[in-house]
C-alpha cells in the first residue's frame, strides 16, 4: 500500500498555479534527461534489433512517459506556430484551468494509465485513519486532496490542442481554456459518468469532445459529429493528441433526412468564426462578410447530411449535446427514434428561444412530439429533460433522470460561488467520483 517516494513539486491546497513552488534542480534534470531519451530513441535501428528494445530501455521509456505526464510535467503552457496551407497554433502543456479529472484518476492507475495499480482507494481515503486518510499512501505529488477529493487544481495532467490560428472563437477559447466554454464543459461533465455513451453534435475542434471523453472513461463512448472537412481534421487531431481511445468521429452533418448539400466551408486563412458557419441556409459570400463577419473559401464542398437515427450505438445514450447553428430542430427531427428509445438528457444551443419575442418552435416541438421539457440554463443554452406528468396533465422535467446534485452545480456557474473548480462541481454530483475509473 505504501507508494514509492518520488521527486516532485510540493503543491499546497488552495494555491493558484502562479503560487506553485519552484521546480527542484533534480526535477529539471530528470525532465531534460527524459526528453533527450525520447529524441534519441530509435526502436527501428538495426532492423529492430538494437539495445533500444532491451527490457531496461523499454522500462525507462515507460517511466519517462509517466513522469512527464505527472511529476515532471512542464509548469508553463507553450504555444507553437505551424501550418503549410494555412497557419495553425499548437498548444502544449495546458494544465490550467483543469480540463477534466484525469489527474486524480491517475492515482489509482499503473504507469501506462490503463490498468489498476495495487493501491486501494477505499483504504487510502478512509478518514477513520485520520483527516488525510492513510498517510502512508501519499507523497508530495499524490496527495489526499488530489486522489480522494479530486482536487485537480493541484495536479492536472497536461493537455494538447491544435486549432486554426485565425479561429478567433472556438480555437481561441481552446487555446486559453482547454475547452470552448469552461462553465458549460463542467456542467456537461456533471451530466454523465464512467461508462456512459455521449453524443456531441457540432463537435468543432473537440472543445467539449475531449473533456467528455475523459469524463466517461475508457469504458464509455463519445460519438462526435462535425460536417466541415478541415475543422473535422482538427477534431481528430485533438482526440489523438490527448490519447483518447473512446471517441468515434463522423464527418457528417446531422439533419432530418439524408442529403448531400453544397456549402461553403470556413476560410482558415483569415481571422474568422468557423463555428458560426451554417450547413443550411448559408449567407451569400458577400452578405456573410457584411452581415455576419464570416469568410468562406472560394469554392463550395459537398457536405453529407444524415439523420442520427441511421447510426447504431452500443448501449443506451445518456447525453446529447447539440450546437449546430440553427439546425437543432432538424437534428432532433432526425433523431426521434434515438431520443424515444434512450431518453437522454439533451443540452442544446437554441438562439431563437432567446429572441425578443421568443421563438418557441424548438421548445414546443420537444414538448409536443417527444414529451421533453426544456428550460434555459445559460445564455443561448437549453437543458431538455424527459417530462413527468403532473396532476392536471402538464409535463415537468423528471428530476429523477437528472444526476443528484446537478442543480447545485449551477451555484458555481451562476456566480453564487466564486470558484469554477471542476472537482467541487463534480464532488457535489458524485462524492466518490475521484476514485471511479
């Protein structure tokens, strides 16, 4: 049960990232040595017969992978410029604000991050031994606060992202926050858990796909749909950069019926809002610039539109997130079978509801045709839940289908609580989340 003592940074509860103690010389030397090892290692040398494939070298390689994701991870975020046909920005070592709770879950995993280690969470976190549980379980990095409370502010794993350099909306947000919208990301993560199936409709570069995939874990699934080819490539890149094996991506627009649609794709060579470009009912190119500050590529591409009901999922769908630039009604009309059979929670952007006067077409359709009740949870965002009939026949949201504590999470999101710590939000929903894998 005793965890080996490793060199690492001493982090205290409640300290912001700027307050972390300086790296020790040994930590710096260790990281530099590991990076040098990665540069020099050539497994293919001598026709795969070199000493690089000796057991000792392979174990050292694994050890470096582990330490560079935990104790020896770089303290500072780095951004690199690249791109041949259009400029890109690669963000490396993002640790603040935390993207997910993966840093806490690593407490109970082996060095590869796949299998359970021999440390029992129930024993180590048992406060009958004291306020810090069993102190012999902890060291300077793996602490009671991280491993039992899930305080990933102390030790978030580094994340990596690539986005078009001129994307001033989603790409910009992901570079800064590790997601598109921090509050929405944390709220979505409270609506699903380990092993769940989630559908991300309008995934863009993966700003919500990545944290949701980490939340549901290797036994869960995230199915991410993105219609625009180049944006879709960034989605796949970000899934791969973060080593997520449970994401299924589709270069498809979801709609009410199957179709092939000629459409302009976002121009990635100019400052632009790629996420605001529609699949249907697009502005003409001149109007797009003047009326919406959007820029298209010169030529149209053919986009594939399919109903969600044409796709098969391995088990019940727990959550659907929809952000599709005024196509949300068509998405739902093409997903009625999936929604009726699974009764998922649905988080959807619906700008029309927030117009003055409000356009209730989407909300009324959900209520009338699918017996869902939708309510506003954030600017432009609705939360739709299967309805429960009250005396008198009126439907209300069935609170039994909403994870316990979800409503309390909005005390964080609305500003009643001043922090936006992911671990606090998730611990209100599921107090034992940090030890669940």
